[in-house]
C-alpha cells in the first residue's frame, strides 16, 4: 500500500504545482508583484527539475522512473504552454516545440516494449504454458505488480487473442476441470453478429461523417471503431478459448477478456442454479453475456464488497456438481 502511494507522489506533485502556478500566472497579487513579475523559470524549476528528481526517489526501478519522468515532464510542458502568458515565454517556446520529439521517443520505447512482450508471450504459448501466466510474466518483470501492469495485461490479452488465438489451447490453462460459456444463450453467435454489423457499418458511417461534417472527424471515428472491432474480435475468440476452471480448492473465473477472478471454495456458503433476472448491484458480480445467469454463488466473506457471484455457463448442473464434490471432499478430509 505504501509503495503504491509513494509511486503516485510525482503525479500529485505535478497537479498541486500546476494549480499553484496557474493561480500565480492568472492573478494579480503580491506574489507576482501585482502582475509585473510572472517569470517562466519558476514553473520550469518545479516541473523540469524537482519533478524528475521525485520520480527517481519514488520509483525503485530506474527504467520505469525515467519513463515516468519523461511522460510527466511532457505533460508539464503542455500545462505550461496553457497557463504561462505568451509575453512571458522566452525559453518555454522552444520547449513547446521539443515536447513532440520527446513524446515520439517515448511512444517508440512503448512500442518496442509491447513488441517485446508479444514475442515473449508467443514463445511461452508455444511451450503450452498457462496463457494468462505467459502474459503476466514479462509485463510484471518490466513494471512490477501495479494498476498499469494490470491495464497492460488486459490490453495484451486483446492483442494476443486477436493475433495468436490459434496458438492458445484451452486445456493449457491452470485447472483440473474446465467449463465454458460460449454456447450459453448463443453468446458467441451474438458476438459474431455484432462483429458483422460493425464491419458493414464502418464504411457507411465513415462516408456519412466525411461528407456531412469533416474528413478529420471521420478518420477519428473510424480509428476508434477499428480499435473497437479489434477488441470485439479478440473477445469473440476468447469466449471459446478461455475457460472457467476448478484448480485445487479454487474456482478461477475467466470470462472473455476480463481479468480472472479467483474464488476459494472454502469461502462459498452456497452454490445453486439460478433462473431469475439479476439486476446490477454493488454487492454482486455478474459474468454473463446473454439471457440470465444460471449459477448463483453466495460467499461467506465478501470479496471486494461483493457478497454473491453469478455466472452463465454451458453446463450449469455439471459445474455445480463438480464444485459441491470438491467442497464435500475437502470438508471430509
């Protein structure tokens, strides 16, 4: 917890000093000689000297600290270009031009890192290692366990299933018993239909926006739609490949591209079939694509505030029987 808070200190510092210097440059008071002394170097001192030093103090990994410092400094230059009055910019006008070079370099590093991760994952998939573990290993080795690494793992799953789905074997996932959800209420067929609609719609919407509004807006909307298309294609592939598994005394809930959720069988108070509609609630978690969830799991101790988990699986009776058998066997011993 302390490490997570410490890693956020540079960003908090940037937000605080940006607000302070915005007030300094936008107002007329005793701090700036009633508007006559709005020096750019004061903002530059905090954001281009103190901020990078904070990044290296708060981050143990020097590579990660360098990347964070570069990103935050580029952000600071953008903020400075907005809040510093034009008549007070001397050196800052050169920084405004140079930030694009730095951003391009950072994006190049990020692209290199992503390609490296994908190659490492492909190599591990060839060895029939658990695909989730194969993805987690190279990302955690680069970034450690953090919110950013989890985000990259999700993004990694998108590209892995979009590009390497044929290399992924469902039985390679950890677990002794695997259960699927692709045929439940036509979940996978619905995704295929949605993909077809997106493909048909894409050129029509692009032309409509191009002629009615602008070519720039059309390109932006098309780019976002293409990314959405990649996501749904990956989701379509993942639905048939990524199972819900029982591994030892745990249920590992993998559902499409969602991050996996591990439920200890010891923590299950009751498991039963469900036939009714389950509305959204802060106290429940639903994993279900179409229709109503057909498995209800009530927990002894809440998980992240959730007291119940609802699943939609192809064979609910077999899944419930298997969980009860493991639970009974464990209680017996």
